[in-house]
């Protein structure tokens, strides 16, 4: 039976027929690999995700974490699954061999991890956060910090978190007040509170390595005065042995709509709940130089934002496949032109409106998966392209696409989950089927790692204007390259290319119009509309790329025919949504700006 987590056929098409990942083995970093090793890694990921992660997805949702005295309790299957995951080596799939990594292309590693996100997004969050933590320290930490904290994380012995938000500040990191007081031995003592910390406390590993943003006394105000610290739950000796309990205390668990299997915590640093060295204060080590914390943390946050988009895509994808399987098997009703009530009922997939909902889901989730893997391929180019100019180009394009890759799947794959519930009808609204949980789990993704509004400000306010508009120019010229290739192919591809070209022109003209007088308040007033419209243009581009990777229509099979039809759907139904949105943006509408708070 085909998997209802992800489509391996689709992954193979995207990785090999479109992105040509096997060509990467010609580069020194990946020279020891081949398509066979890539496929073996994908096979292993699918097997472990199916056998170890998927079976307790519902159980972890129903029995969410609890606090038993001072200890957080989770169902035992979570630890067992994470131990199995650690044994596979897939946590280090894309990392350097020098730290024990498999040194797979990031594109393949991302495809592997998508299986775990589809199977159980809550359990997969623990290694997801840990890998991001480890990657940050590999980039910015000292050799001693890597040996002390990163290697145990990559072995699955330690887990990691990121501690940014505070109860009074939320996403406004300029307003954090956690302080880090320097000590005579070169360490710091941290005092403050952090909120919404995923994976912040549990007993799934020997230790938890917190990366904490805080201020050193006398630091400049705002984000320029933020530093980054390693604050382990348990102190680690020079020989790697575990020592005293650090002064990091669980102050409470947050009870969430979904994503329940991932502990989400309020943490108190330095309140005296524990007294390392005989006194209060959470012992921490500075990462890199003082006052560079936000720039360092963005190394993790940008990785996490693309990972959030991947998780949203995986949840939308598995919901689509499960609603598709249900629609094939569920008999109900008859065709509208069937006059005899004695004729047998037909599967609901025979009804046009059900096919509409399934086709919409397919266009969202397969388009989103293409975008996620395209960004992963850009990371491989940024890391290994032989020519420096190509590496710089990949870096800039990835910068521009990151807010879209975080937000578009978070919005539209959630819409796919909504449609999956609708396909199942009343059954979809019950806990007897997975689709209602997938919706609840996915509802977090438009919020964490920066809301839609934050990503919109980033895209329109920074990414499209940086370097004198170089980001915008690179995005549009890259899409135009695809358009020109499609026009040379002719036929339907050329027709789709012409339709896409019209919207790309609007991206350029509307962006210029929004910034015509340099007023950021007016330019950014409808930034979320801009993000959604440009996101739709990018996904249409992803669909045109897939169409170009298909064999001639006469040589294809049902899979290829389905791809073509999903592309047609997106261009016919979804891309036209951008017209009114670009009209609104071009008008520089002031409705939201002129609405006074006391009028609500």
C-alpha cells in the first residue's frame, strides 16, 4: 500500500527529475555519495518514521505532557522513537563528517526529515530544535563548546532549545530584560524569564542545552545590546561528565491547541530554585563576542523558518493523502445525472466538488514541497557551488525566499488540512480520523518563528529592498529565466509562462509603487497582502518548473497527468487571486492605517 505520510514518487520526481540532486556527487563534499545512498537514506527515513513515529502521533496528542512534582512526564513511546531516530544517524545527515555527519546534500536531508514531520510533527520537533541549536554552535561557538555540547547533541544524548521570547515582550526582542552578569571565572550568571520555549523541559535526554538571549550590564539598548549564551539544564564538566543542576527551573507548561506532544514551557533562570556553586543564578557561557546575539540567533531562526515551512507542508501533505484515500473508499450518493435511486452508490471521489477539494490540496502541498526542496537545493549551492558568484547568488535568493517559504505553506497547507476535514465530512471533525489533529497541529505554524505579519515586514521591508533592490531583481530574473525556457518549449508550457509573466511584472511595478515616496508606514501597511500575493507568484513558478521537468504528455503516466492537472488548477484558480491583491497594494490603500483603535 502506498504511504499516506508522503508520496515517495513525488519526492523522487522532485529530487531527481527536477532538482537533479545526483549531479551534486560531482562536487568534493558529496563525492562519496550516489543516487543509491540518497535512496537508501530516504528508504530508512520512511521506514523509521512509519514504524516508530506515526504509531504514537495520536497517543501523544491525547496524553499531552504533564508535570509530576518537578518532572515533566511524556508517554514512553516518544523516548523510544527518539532513540530509534538517533540510531539511524539521520540527525547528522547533512553535517560534516568531521563531527560525525553523513555529509548528505541538504536537499536529501530535508526530504528525509519531511517523513518524520509528516508522521509525528510533535516528536520530530525535539531533533529539529536540537539540530538547529547544534548548527548555530558549529557556526559561532568555540571548539571547546562544540566538543562539550554539540557532539553529545549529535549523538542524541543532549537535546537543544532556543530561548528568545519573554512574557512581556513576545516577538519584540528589543524589549527583552533577561540579564547576564559576568563572573570572575569567565562564565555568566543569567536572571530572567523565557516564554514559549518548545522542548524547554523533559527527561528525554541526559541534558538540555538552552541557547538564551540576554543583556550584559551596560549593553546598548535595543537589539544591538543582545548577547547569546549557552545555559545547560545540567552543568557539564571539562571531561564531559554531568555535574550540578543549573538554576533553570520549569515555571509552567503551556497547554496548546495542537502540537501537544512537544513540551512548551515557561522557564525561570536564576530564581534560586537550584544553587550551582552554592548561589542563585543560571550559569552560562557567552557564544562568540558580546552584543552579537541576535545576528547569531538568526542563523538558527532562518533555518527554523524554512523548517517550519517544511513541517507545515508535511502536515498538509499527509492530510491530503489521507483524505484522498478516504475519498476513494467511501461510497456515498450518485452522479447528478443518475436518475435511478436503485443504482449503486459511488465513491465520493466521483463527485466533482470532492475532486475540486482534492485538487486544491494537491496544488498547495505539492507546490509547497517543491518550494521547500528548492530552498534546500539553494543551500547546497550556497555551500558547494564551484564559482563564488553562484554561491553568492544562491545566498541572496535564499534570503528572499525564506519568509515566503515559512509563511506560504503555513497558510495554504493549513487550508489543505481544512479541506481534508471537509472531504471526510462529519467524520473529519471527529478524533476517529487523523485529519482534525493535523489541522490543529498545523495551526501553530503561521504563528511560531515569526508570524505572517513579521515575515511580511521582512519580505517587503528588508528582503525586497536590500542592496538597492538586488533581492527583488534576482527573484524576478530567476523566474523570468523559467518563463523563457517554457516559451521555447511552446504549447501549454508557453501559455502558462505568459500568464506567469504578467504577475511577475506586477510584483516589480507594485513594489516600486509601494516605496515610491520612501514612507515605511504606508508602504508596509498591507505587507501581509503583499506576502500572500508574491507567495502565490512563487508557487506558480514552482509549478511551471515542475511542468518543464515532466516528460512529453504522450509519454507520461497517471502521476505525470496529475502533475499537469494540478499546475493547470493553480494557474486557473489560484494565480488570478493575486490580481485584486496587487490592485489593492498599488492603490496604497490607507483603510487599516486610518482605522483608529477607539473605533473598534
